[in-house]
């Protein structure tokens, strides 16, 4: 996100700091009751319950021609992307967030993938779309979508995380819900052409070291991409989860840069220039750099480090029942695969290994569970993940010791949720 300083100040002025009664070491909590309905828990109508015959068993349902493109049940209407109105000055250069607390497994449904754009979502006619490739190449080329669709393609599942995900939480707990604290990540199966196939077709000159990748939207978003990464695992993707990219995700063509910050995943990609050094574009100098405590800024923090969050329980998904409960969450790492996730229910005194279920891919979201019994005691819930490089997700204090609190981007610290005796859950930190 770009309007960071302003949104930070706004967020702080809106923060309600509550005292977490009865728990020592809790720094601050953000107030507010969860305002999101969850249909599965609504009051049942007795006339639909056994021994009665339910309404939907008495009449014919809708026919096959009624909904050529299907949509979720009307009882799931609360499962939507949400935005935070005061976060940005305009809705076209803004962000909305993935409702992770309503999802399961590892794939984000297309209509729920968070959106981040700087000039609105472009509405591109694929027959008019072109990708230009020029600069330090033997043969400059312009590709149509028909050209791209005739090249060898691959399928890969990757997470995309905006560098600003959890960026509002650097100075303390701020937003009450994992949708808002961790919702700038989605996980999709992409179908696309390896970028190296396209680059090889043009022929790279020996001094080709960097690419400038540029979007065709009104923001003309551009970033410098090192040639090693471009030739390694980047894709020019045209499908997400089997169907065409959604307009807001870059239809008809987007760059996929596995494990790297979302900003460089250029949408509506229209131009690749090959050069011998980085361009130092706006989005890699004034934005998407990490301001350290001593005032220096770290440049090109491309990789997203390992991170995890418990999505249930969380402020939008409180605990409702005593006894048997399912805790679940997601973990991901830009450096490889998630190898293990630990969960604590008592603020870090005791950790247990979570059960990972579903496919585990490199640079993809991984799903974990802890099946547990709850008798109404207060909980301080955290998760921490390990990745295949041996890296362990840091605490927020460990991060701040190195990075200070001037940062906006790359906050992968451990998240804490306080579950109260009535099940309501809040965003807190443990000092
Ligand atoms: N590409 C273009 N052309 N324009 C943009 O505004 N935003 C970037 C990146 N690519 C952007 C873009 C940012 S900051 C992020 S986090 C991701 O796209 C968001 O991708 P998504 O909208 O699919 O979630
Ligand atoms: Co971003």
C-alpha cells in the first residue's frame, strides 16, 4: 500500500485500547464486537427440523439453465472481500482483504482473492492486448494473447502476499480480524507460460541483467526484476484456478513471481524491457523499501519470509461452543515449503505441533489444524511456522529489535489472539 503514513495515523487515532483483564503481559487489545454474521450459527426454524419435512424438500429447486455461471449460496453472502474505508484516499488506489476466517483448504476462490491496485482494475479486451519485449535482446518482439496461448504452459500453486500485509500492525495491535491483519495474501493455481520461454524466443544479450516489467493499467506500475529470478520460476499467467484471470487480478495476463512481494507481480502486463541495471522506479525507492530505525532504508526486499496466522478462532470468528473445537490457520514461506507449524493456547508457555493437512507446495499456503477441547478458559492463541530452509517465524519483538517500528512492509511477526471466556476474540500483543 502506498498511503501508509496517513493510514497509520488514522489507524492509531481509531484504536481503542482495552485492558485485557486477568491476564498479565498483555500489551493492548483492539476493541469492537465482531459484526459479521455466520449463517451456520443462526437460530434454526423449528418447522424445518425433524420430524417435519423441510421447505426445500417440498418444492422443486432451480433448473440447470437458471444460473449459467454459479455463485455461492445466499446464506454465505457475508463471505466477501472487505476494505477499510479510511485506509486510502481513493477507492481506485486501494486494497480489499481476503476473508481467510471463512475459508478452508489452501486455494483462495477467485472471487475472494484480495485486490490491490494503484489505478483501478483495468478492463482489458484480450484481442487488443499486447506484450512488448525489447531492450537488450537479439530480436524485439510483440506478443498477442493468441501467441501466448500457443506456447508450452505449466500449472503451479503459489501465494501472492502484498509486502504491506500486516503493515498496520508494526506499532501495535490495530485491526480486529485476520481478514484485515493478514488478508493481503491469496493462494491460487496459475496456468501460464514460463517467462524464460518468452525471453529465450527474443534471445537475451550477454549483458542482460535486469528486466523492467510494466503494467497496462492507468498506474503503469513498473518494477525491476533480476534476470536470475526471471529465468528461474516466473510465469506469464492467463488462468487462475482453472478459469481466466479475473479483471482485478490482471486479465488477460499477469506476471507471477513466486515467493516475492506482491508488488512485483505486475498485472495487465504490457511491456518487458531488458537492461543491465535496475531502473530504481518509484515503487522500489519511495515505496516498497523498508525504513529502518536509524533512518536508512533497505531496498529490494523481494522475498516474503515465512509467516502464519490462526484464522479460527479470530476476532471475526469467535469461539461459540464449549467442548470440541477446531483451531485452524494458514502458513506460507517465500523461501520454500512449510515443514512444521506450532500452536500455543497459553501465550507461548506451551507449544504443540499442529496437524498439517492438504497438499504442501513450495511458496504456497499450507493449512494446519489443532483439534482441542475448550471449557471457557481465556486463551492466548499464537502460531509459528518453520520452513524448509530451517527459518522460524519471529516474534514481533524480535522483528522490531532489528527493524524498528518505522517499517510498513514485511511484517511477518507472530500474531496473538485473546479468546475471552465468552468466546469473543481480540487482536492483542504479549509484551
Ligand atoms: N500491477 C499493476 N499493473 N498495477 C497495480 O496496481 N499492484 C501490485 C501488484 N501488481 C499492481 C500490480 C500490488 S502492490 C500487489 S500486492 C499485487 O499486484 C496485488 O495483486 P492482486 O490484486 O491479484 O491481489
Ligand atoms: Co502490494
